C-alpha cells in the first residue's frame, strides 16, 4: 500500500542539522521504506511502546526517523535523530524515549 510522506516543521529542522550527504542517506531511506507499507513491522521499521516522541521508528544505520501514520495513508515524520552508543540525539541534544 502506498503512503504519502510529510514532514512536520521540527523534523525539517532535525534533517537540516545533518550534513548534505547524511541528509541524502536519510531521505533515500524514508522514500524507500516509508513510501510503501509503512505500517508493517520489519527489521528496519518498528512500532514503539507508548512514548511522547512517536509511535513508529525507522532505523537507518545509526540514524532514527520517528513517525506516525495518519488516516488516508499519510506518514508524518515527527523527528530525526541518531544513536551514539545507547543515547538518542536529536539536533545534538539527548532525548529519552
């Protein structure tokens, strides 16, 4: 099933925080893995336990894309970050999930 991917303004800022080559990797993965079947769990897509950030996570190496699925097949990207060891960083700031 096809999905339309949209970014909230804060996710645009999160993406802009990364270098251009990192942005390309992240955007390519979002297009590949969230454009189709974004609501099906796989090794890269995982539904999270209840938390204040987002209900779903896309794993792209060390990068993490947090999103929600709205009705009418819309994926809203809510945050983009990366992992350093066991810590999640969004725009360089530590975040707890």
